[in-house]
């Protein structure tokens, strides 16, 4: 039941590695370049949704990338306080870069 944080675009190997490790009891937070994996109607967003994990996106990073209006609805936006709360809920964390 880890929290996965993904800071890699869908074309990087870390994205594929993270996707293979995700399970229905996990949570995933996309941040930095990882926010590109949440663009609606893309294979990356569909694959993440099919993982069954809880899906989140760091809203300030999505906004900075200009993607806030192009995100798949399955990703819940979080601010920094929400990131802290999520980290407290999941005691183990796996970072992917």
C-alpha cells in the first residue's frame, strides 16, 4: 500500500516501471513532468486509470504546465497540504524519476 510519486513523462522508462508496480491498494501522485501522464484521452492516462490505484495530481504543477483544463477526470487535484495529508495516510512511499 505505498504512495507512488511519479515525476517522469509517459515516454520515460520510470513511467513504465511505476505503472507495472501500481496496484488497487496503492495511490499515485503525479508531479513535475509526471503531470503529462494525466492528459485526458491518452494511452498513459487510460493505463494509469486501469491500474486501479487512487490517482492524484499536484495541482500547482499541472497549472504551471498549462494542463489544468486538459486532465482526465480520474485524477484528483491536490495542493501541497493535500500532498502532506496523502503522505501521512500512506506510510511508505516510492518515488519514480
